[in-house]
C-alpha cells in the first residue's frame, strides 16, 4: 500500500502549493473577501480525467486535488470520495461548452452558439470556450457587443475561456479586450476588476509554474487576480512522478533471530 501513496500525495501537495499562490495574489490585489467567502476553492478546476493513465489514477489523483479545492470535472474522483469517505458531493462543476459543441454550429453561427449557452443556462455560472475561430472577435464583437446586454442582465457569471495562445500574453490580451467593452472597477489596492457578471478561465498550459507566472504578470499589469480562474489537466494529475517530491519507502529495521538490526546504506 505504501508504495502507491506517492501519487495522490504528490498531486495533493502540488495542488496545495497552487492554492497558496492563488490565495496570496487574491489578497495582494485587493480581494481578500473572495478567500473569506471560500470562493478561492473554485479557482483551480480539475480538467485531468482524460489525461491520466487509468480511471483509478483519475479517482485517487482527483480526490487528492479535492483536499484543497472544490472544482472538478473528474467524475471518478467524486465516486471514489463517495464510496470510501461517505461524502455525497466532494466537488462541483458548472455547465461549460467545448470546441465541438461550438464549431458544430459552423463559423457563421458561432455567436448563435454562444447565445444558446446563455439561453439554456439563464442563471448561475456558465463557461464558454471562445477561441474556436478568433478569440478577439469573440470578446469584442460577440460577448462585448451583440451579447453584452444579455450578459449584464443575466443572474449569474459568464466565464470566457481562451484555449490557445502564448502565456501569459493571451490572458492579458483577453482581459484588455473585455475591459474595453465591459469596463472595470478598482479594488482597494487599485487593481482592475471586470464587472461581476463576467470572468475568464485559462485552462491551456497550466501547471504550478505557469499559474504563478500568469498571476505575477497580471498583478504587474494592474489586474486583480479575481478576474481569472484556472483549469489544469495533465499537469495536475499526470505531469509528475515519484521523484517530484522525492518520495521513497525503504526498509529501515529488521529483526533477525530476535535481534534488531538497522538497515542503512553507507
């Protein structure tokens, strides 16, 4: 059993370190209330099920992530927690589009696909991938013009998801495009914050290093960390190994003919 513990232990440790980074930047950029309300527990979403080696890995690794956060698309983790820890709902998700559900409408009807997401889910949080053709057209022309009133009058939050582009530039570019259409307010620390009806999630290329790089760059550019959530897939559950945290389980003591013997290397 011990030789299998390195995997969920490592996932959990890296997840916790990312939680500490996110919490720091939320506080440093003027939104400590996000942490106080527990909403920071939804700032790193598990996208990792399809990127792991097995359903068992998804279950144990995904459950380990949920020690620190509450957002997940890894159903195997929820089933694991329910069966072994008697927790009826260890994590949560939201309605979200993917590229196939957008591009199947065709390029000329992308805005209709976006409108459909808002219509089908008139309340609550909904995420929509927006880079199927042109992320900037999506931000400025579709979300920021044609669907702007629908978004602002909606009882909930639209989460715009770019899923390509160079990090961290793409995050800043998307924030600037949305700000140009929706405006911003300032947090007590003077950092820019989009209206509460709209946020961004970056789910491409996210690991512990890029996550901190993005938040550091956003802060330097005057953006509040609360504008952004993260999704992490293979890097969260698969981009690690036993040496990541230098896990080792060794025999250190044996009894031979009733005598104790220390087992060590010289």
